[in-house]
């Protein structure tokens, strides 16, 4: 890319012709968090925000807080080391991954109508191929995200988790969907739900295919994304950079997209 082309990007940002779209949910005590089954010993604790000072006797000129939160809280990034299949990658942590990979074109597959009718909607490889025939091929190194508009539930944890006695119910990919996307060489997969997999993905073979297979191939996952309805099917650039946590398995992120506006 030439210096002139990069300067044009800067001009487009300043003029508003290139819009920055926030794809992140608010991170706070009411942010919905994943609930593991009872046979697992521990869950991520609720997010806590504690004031250190705010122009008072503890700090008359400044305001700041300290936080308590898990790596996989809110809108977050799953690094390969998050799953057992990705544990052996030296570059599979948030502090060792190749940062060049996390900024890439994004393919937005709109399944919001299907998800509204069926919270257990599953995106298949055939559905992805049909999407490609309409919008264009998914290319190597690109992001793919499932738009379900599930973020509209984010203010209500019970609705967002959508669980009953049979477990959680939320949209996600099938095994053959993830297999197909990995065959295309994607960098990662994103979902608007609490995790990258469907709510009922524990019953698939292999279980939790997005986690299992993405991280097996040293690819990334994004969860609890927001505002995908503001992106085109193709043409946006997704920026999803995790915090550089030592040996981090994931990180809350401020996900954003660059979108050209006429």
C-alpha cells in the first residue's frame, strides 16, 4: 500500500466518508456472562468496577477506577490457547499472537430473520455457499460473523443466555459450517451470542465445533458482538485486538469496523 493510499484512508476518516462502527457491548456489572454447567467448579465472577478517586480526598485532580473481570467477559476475543485443541501454539496467547491477523475484511452473514423465528438456528455450510453466490467469495485471512441481532437482548441477562432445563438456546454454526470456513482459510469467526458456538453445541460431534476446530487451526473467536446490523454484507474492515495479557487465553475488546459511507 502506498503512502498516498494510506493518506487517503486518513482523509476519509476525518471527513466521515469512512465511518467507525462500534461493535461492542457495554462492559459493567450487568453485562451477561457465560454460566457453565453445575459439574464445573467455577464460573467467571460478575464484573466489578471500584472507584479509586474522583476529584476528592483520595485524588483531588483525577478520577480512576480498578476493575475485576474475566478474560472472556462481554464482547471478547478467544485466543487459541482458550481451548484444549489450541494449547500447543506458542503464538496462541493474547500476548504472542500475530497482530497483523486481527485487522481484516469481514463477511457478515445475516441470519437475523431465522434467529428471530428459531433461537436454536444453525448456520450450515450450504447456507454459507448460498450467501457467497449472492455476495461474493469469502477469502483467505478474512473474518466471518453471524448476524442474529442477539445483541438486542443484552440488557436482560436471562433473555441473552436464554437457558432452560435443557441448556442454553442461541444461534451458532454447525460442524460442517466451521469445517467449510476453515477450508477457506478464515482468520476467525464471530457471534453475537454469549459464545462463538450455538447454545446446544455441546451435543454436536465434535462438541462446541467453533471452539474445538477454530482453535485447533490457530484461528480466533469473537463473542457478544454488537451492532452487526450496521455493517454491509461485504466491504467493511473489522478490528478486533485483544489486550496484551501475559499468557492470556482471551480478552474483552473494543471491537470496531471501518465502513465506507457515500
